[in-house]
C-alpha cells in the first residue's frame, strides 16, 4: 500500500497525515493553499470548483485553529484569575476570622457591608453605562442649527452630573433643551430628574413635551399622571394612570396614585380597591400603612390594626405605623398594647391622615417616586 503524505505548502516537504506542523520548516499544514485556477501551466488555466472549495476549507481550518489557540489562552488566564481570587478570598476570610476571635471585627456585619458595597458599585456601573448611552442618543437625535453649542452643553451637563454637580449639570441640559425643543429623550431625562426631586411643576413641563412626542410610552404616562395628580388635575391624572394599568398591567405607583385621587374625592370604596391592588402588586410596609390609615379614618379599627401590625412587622422602625397602631389600640380599649406601640413610635401626636391627604408624607412620596421611576412597561416606546 503506498504511503500517503501531506505536503507542506511552503517548502513542499512530505509530512505524514495527521501532523499539524511541517517537520522541516514548522509551517502549519493546510490542505490547499493556492488553487490551480491561480496557476498557469502550458499557457492554459485550470478551473476546478473542487479546488476552490478545498482552499476555503483550508483557510477556515487555519482560522478555527487560531481561534482555538486564543480560547485556550483565555481559558488559562481565567483559571489563573479564579485561582488567585480564591486564594485572596481565603486569606481575607482567615484575617476576618482572626480579627473576629479577638473581638475587633463583627464578621456578619462586615459581610453585609461588603455585599451592600458590591451591589452599590454594580448599580453605579449600570447607571454610568445607561447615562452614556442616553447622552449619545440625545446627541444623535439633535435637530438644531448650532449643533456645536448643543453638543457642548449636553457633554458638559453629563460630565457635571457624573461629578455629582447635579443641579449645575441639569441647568446645562435645560439650556440644551431650549436649543433643541423636540429632543424627546432630553426632555424625558430632565423631567425624570425633577420628578425624582419632588419638583412636580418643573417635571410636568418637560414630561408633557415628552408625552406629546411619545403618547404611547406608558412610563411617561405614569410619571405625567402622578405630576398632574399633585397639581390637582384630577381627571387628566385619572385618564393617564388608568391608561397605564389598562395597557401595561398593574403597577404599584399607578394604583396608589388612583387610590390617592379617590381619597381626595372621598370615594372610599374605590380608594380601598386601588390601594388593595397596589398592595397585591408590591407587598410593602408602606402599602399596609396606607390601608391601615384609610381603615382607621373609616372607623374600621380591626382592619386598620391588621394592616398596621403587618407594616410594623415588615419594618420595626416605621414610627408612623406604630403611632397610628397605638391610636387604633387606644380607640378599641387595648391600653397596654397602645402604650407599647406609642413607646416604639417615639414621636408627638400628628394628624397622619391629614398628611396623607395633603401628600406631605415624605416616606410615602419617596416610595411612590422610586416605584414610578423603576416602572418597566413592555408596551412602552
């Protein structure tokens, strides 16, 4: 049987099949390097499709081999990094254990603090990436004559925000928005800032422009609806908030906003229904507290106690809930329970329901804003 050899494409040396590199010159062996169609013998060109295919196979084979080598090197680096990280973590845990034994460090507390720090860093990185993507989107959608001035204001604004000089950065972006009034992404960003800061009148001006451009964006409808509710535009707020729940599904912020509007109208049945839906969407001490506050005002003390106890169980530092719970206990004759709840409240008598009606409860307002800003509707723009 004849011996089959694989000839090197560079030095033409014969190599046994299966060998990867040429034994003479070290070149990586391929099936075909130069097809016969590119060579001229006896003045005639030989055109064979099979040889073209073999050439392509050879090139692909070479590229796959090179990629495989790179992947192997990358895997090796990752394994080394993982091993070093494991040793570093083991060393840190040993040091923490030693310090804990000497009473210098609380290991559980340190672990919690480290976890929280990592989470904050991750969130910050995500925010930075999102902010940079938004900046590029704003610049790409600019329709202005003086584009250079617009770009300068936008870039300066985002740099100031990144450096924690947020008011100055927003001022730059407001000037940019005056140059490019139809820049919806910019109007939305500024509107969100004022909404987060509790400045509803300023937020409404920019959110209205964004809503006019993107009327189907349910998140904008939600934010605008809540600002309209704060401004007393009840019917407009209802329409916007109902649209978000109808088109985008249940939302804690939307149901809470509708419930607050029904409370302002003293439509207690509808208010209770909306607050219950908000609780279903997002079980939280704030949602239980709101229902407790409403049931207490309606003299349904047992239901008020039930929800207030759940609120204080979920958050043992919820002073407002403890205070209102003490009032409910007092009104139902449970003096000792009322005394204990009042001790945990640790504050003077305040009209909690009036604060709720006026929208001046800071904790509820912050919870509402955070949920609204985090809302994600699949049907949005």
